[in-house]
């Protein structure tokens, strides 16, 4: 009988939860470093202060990348739900129009596009106005 070993990143949700915990730890470290920078700025040790500022900058970069990764994982969760229909889609009932009324209505005209479509042959002049190609 083979027993399955629990993997830490078995699913997107477990990776998202890990990044949540990591984000909290990084935020706490960032606060500690900011306090150290404040205390050290009053003393005359410039090398130590420079090292603390570099560490603080690196932690800020790490915090940014962790938050960015959490957003990507959230997007992946949403896409998976859409692809595998995990999210319940609400059933909307639209009353049927009578056949005669549907024939008398004018067809819907799409609104004009505010920007030229890519490859439409319109080039922009110096002042941003459309110029025929």
C-alpha cells in the first residue's frame, strides 16, 4: 500500500496561503528594520546605517514581489474556476420576445470606437490627430 506524502504546494490555494504567511513575516521584518534605521540615524555609525537602509530596501522589494505573486496566484485560481466551471454561474432567465416585435426592432449599432483599431491604416500626426495612411 503506497501512502501519499503531503506536499507543501500541492495546490494553488496552499501556495497562496504560504505567501500570505510569508507576507505577514516580511511586513513584521520591515517594521523592525524601519525602527532600527530610526534608532541608528541618531548615532554616528554611517556604515551600519547604510547597511540597514540597504536591508530595508531589499525587504521592500521582497514585499512587492510577494504581493505581486499573490495577485498572480489569485488570477490563476479565478482562471481555473472559469475553465473547470468550479464557480457556480447564475441562471438568468430572459423572457422571449414575440417574433413580430423582434422583426420590427432596429438592429443594435455598436458605439463608435474611441481609438483606431490596430492595423486600420490610421497613423498619428505630431499633434495626435488621425492622418489617413
